[in-house]
C-alpha cells in the first residue's frame, strides 16, 4: 500500500542546474499537488492539478513547471535551480471532487539543497 | 498578513498534560478545517477534520471550531511522548469544490517529555 511516492528523497544541485521531482499515487485520486515547506513559512502550494490534463498555479509558482503525465503521476521541474529553491518538497493527492472531499495524502518529501 | 496564523512554538509539556494548539484565520470563506500531524522528516498526515462550528472528538483528540471568532483549536488529553510532532492546521474555502486546495498554518512544534 504505497500511497504517494516521491523520488528522489534527497538531492543537491548547483545553481543553474535543472532537475525533475517525480510523484506517483496509487489511490486513483483525481487531484495532485506540489507544496514546499520552509521554516517560518509552513507549507505553500506551488502548483496543483485538479484532474488529469489540467494544471494551475498555486501561491509560489515562479521558477517551477509541472506536468500531469497521467492520472497517477505529477512531476515538478526546476529549469534553473536557485539557492532560494532550497526546501523540502511534498507531493500530495486527494480525491478532488465534492464539498466533502478534503483529505490530502502526502508523500515523504524530497529534501533539495541548491548550492 | 497571512491568511492563517499559527504560533510555531516550540511547545514543551510533561507527559499526561492537556495540550492546546490554536490557529486564527482572517477569511470567512474558509469553511473546512483540518489538523495534520507531521513527525520529523515525514510527510503530514490528517489527524482531524471538521466542517461546522463546535467540537469533534476522536479518542484523546478534540477539534474545536469557532467561526464567529475565526479561531480553531486542537486539544490533546493525556499527552504521550509519541504525540511529539509538528501540528499544522489547514483550511479550505467553500468555493473550492474541486482540487481541494488547502491553506496551511506554519505549524506548532510539540514535545511531550516522559
């Protein structure tokens, strides 16, 4: 029962390098999200995908792009990494429809350091 | 100003104490309220979910919502060392029926000492 799986778990990048964070869920959820968590800032939404084929910006989208590859997978790409993007990144998913849908299931996180 | 305010702590209590964790919010559009627990180096996991004003109890945990004051609380009775974690409040606006975008508080770091 994997839930939400993120890869990699840790990554160190040099400024200007690019990378893609991968996320997959096996719960047949419609909606998927990418958050970043920073000390003093809490969890902030980067991008989300309400359903397969759609993506929307969240609170802090600058410097990131996303791809909803299929219903299971939602990737986050840093085209040119900056030290300000050093953070812990969480992918989450939820059923995504209806007023009563609320619970989001989170992955274990990717700790990214940009030097 | 943040839409959701939460005292980051840290909060340290002895085992068996009653713990009170709180969040305030500024936007009355928030109608769904959650508490997540996050252990160190792990992802958040849903602990409690409430919709209406009032109390909701689950074992040692009670979630309380006061929409008139825009204030939510989580109470932990008979706290245990295993409750040591960061507790995050989260909220969703009523118009967001798809996607369920959540707005999180900063999180309160709790340590329960044996």
